[in-house]
């Protein structure tokens, strides 16, 4: 994966979360297809993130903006990433 500005996708998750596992699988697949990267943040490591996202995980951000929570729609994520990566 090639990225000059760092990961475009951020997944806020916690260990043992089955929805997080599902979201990670979709994110990994789509990021591999479009040639970008993602990062994952364990909200249990930060009390502020626990308070903010504890009831909504997994939460997905694309380019610093909240994209989805609970479920990640593959086509919607692909469109969000593809719209900004045309011509690269």
C-alpha cells in the first residue's frame, strides 16, 4: 500500500467486539483495492475515546471525518475513498 500522507481510514474499536472484526475485514479489503492504508485505535486505551465512542463502536473515519458507526458499508467506503483518489 502506498500512502504519502498516512492512513486515510481510522477505525475506532475495542478487543472482543464482533462488529469491529466485521468492520476491520471490510476496511482491509477496500483499502487494499484502492491502494490506501488504515489505522486502528483501541478506545479502551483512552478514557476520553471510551466516553465518546463507547456505545457506537466500531466508528470509522475517512480523511478525518466520521464516515460510519456500527457497520461499514463496503460500497459506501469505496466511494468515499475513490472520490478523492481519482487520477492518482
